[in-house]
C-alpha cells in the first residue's frame, strides 16, 4: 500500500520527505530521490509521535506551506490541482489555515505502477465501480501554512483521535478550516489493522487512542462540524453562507462500502493472508458497516470461512446487503454469543450495557436477534435519582453510583457489556469495583 502511495506522490512531482525507519523505507526513498529522516520520537509502545513528525518536517524544510499525508493515501492529478488552487486562491480574509479532505475507500491490494495500465486510470476505474466516502471523522490529508501549528501534544500516529485534534486545535487558534473534499481526490485502500497497529481494538479504543482523545474536546471535531470554508471548483466559500455542495453525494454508502470490503477480502484470499489478518480485516469490515463488532475476539478457521464467504458472495449477488452484513456479524460473533448465552441462560446473570450512544443501540439490536435481552443501561454521566428510560425497550438507565450499588448488592451478579469509545476508562472503573474482564464484563 505504502509503495503505491509514495509512487503516486512522486509521479505528481511533489517534494517528498519520508520520516521513519520502517523496513523498506530507505530503499524506496533512495529509488524515488525523496528526502528521508530515519529518527522519530516514539512512545513506550514504539508508536511514532505526531509532535515529533511535524517538528522534524518544519526543521528540515523551508517551504511556506507543508502537507502531511498518511503513507497509504494515493493522490492523483486532481489532488495536485486542488492543492495548487488552494495556495493561489484569492481569499483576503484567510491568513492561517488548515486544509483537509475526506477520503474515498477503494479495494486495492495490487501494485498499480506496473506499466500495463495507466495508474490514474486504474484508480479512477476502481473508484467509479467500488469507491465510497469514508466518515467525516477519518482524515488523512492536512495542508497548512507554516508558523501557527505549535505546541502539539504527544499524540500517537495511527490511533484514533489525533487527526480530530488537528481540527480542534485549528479552531481553537482561530484558523480557517478548509474542506477540500469536493475538489481534492484522496484514495484510501481498504485494509485491516493487524499487521502494523495491533488490531482494530487497539486503533479505535486502545490505550493510545484513549490518550489521544483526551486532547480532542467534546464533541469530537470532524470535517463536517469544523469546516469554516469549502473548496468548490477552485473557489473558497464560507460554510456559514454557502450550502454544502451536493450533500447527497457525500453520504457514506454503507452497503456499497461493505460490498467493496468483501471484494478486498476476495483479493486477499487469492494473494494469501494469515488467519490473524483475516480475522482483523473481518472485524474492521463490521466496524465500517456501522454494526456491533463482537467484543470477544475469535480466530478464523480459513477452511470454515470458505462456507461463510460463499454465502456472502451469494447474498451480495442478490443485493441483499443487510442479510450479508448479519451473516458476517453472526459468523464473527459465535464465541461472543456462546459466552453471553452461557452467562444468561446457564448462569442466570442479568446483562447491563455501559454506554448510551449509537454503539449501545447497535449492540441491543444484535443481541435482540439472538434472544439475549439486557435488563438495563449504565450511563456514567447520568445524574443520580433522575428517572430515565432508553431505547424502544425502555430499559432503565442507572447512574454510576446506582450501578456501583447494584453490582455490590445484587443477588445475581450483573454482567456488563461496554458499548462506548471510552472502553478503557469504563473497564478501569469496573476493575476498581473488583470485577474482572471476561469473567464479569466485556
């Protein structure tokens, strides 16, 4: 993936500085005559830190503008034209700015610089057939003028939240935030996270993601709620005075994205993938499909998965996308469901869900399909003695003190399912109540 991305930047004539010492980095930097700095500050988990990446880039360049692009992102001529248009636009009211763009997901695992087909035509063809917009909180491209981006906290790259902090910081400093999604092409090959990042759980709700989010403010900043201007056909328009361009065209097509994800799995199965990689890729697909990802991770038997894969292909061919998503969810949730059924049916323990957002609604929907019925919701922010019910089932909502009292005194010890991006802090709270992961909560 990284080689495709770097070669696309080089083909566009962009000046490239690669920072890091991952295997193969030096070779591709030498081949493409890119700048290369191996040393980068890392945290205790050996993850590169954003503040040092940006400090190094500032110190070793002299251009008035810089751009950070994640190393798997493919750019094309449209991207370069959008960057150039931004830097030459006539916008007197803008001095300091942060330019961002939403990415397009495409199923791509093969090299595109093979000489058999024009690489831009190859990307365009994939995008037309399979491409979908990613969510507004996922940002991989940042362009900005030199000088204002300072005092970056120790944020971990490749973990959720650091990109949202960039938007939060820009707004806090009064900078213009330019949404270039309409003009700037940003292509993101679909992938999982097992190889380089420790898996979906680590990337989205693990310790480093949790630390990143502590700096992000509330609500979390996205392109949608943070942009002050939009770039449209080379012109900058203020969001407050100009309606968003073609809002329907920016909608996340979850069904199309799921189909593209399964196509990406097809390619990985043909080219070879490990059981660990496949399991993480399948969990990532469910996450992108905006359904519950079973919290109890399970390995994938490559032979057994072939039956599930055939069923998915059949359902997709009939355009029965919802059924296909459920088919994969049930396959990946076998161990999770078996554990919960044992807890409720055999152990007689009631289930409570800690979390009151969209994740909780998705979890309730998944459990309902399998006749597992939670009896209540825990909301750490709920005021004490304030009666509240949640969802169509009108589940009672407990405050944190009420939950603590229940967990300490209930005859049948409740089992807690965490449905929140704040998984780590909730897990720590439950452990402080002398509850144990998996035995008492997931």
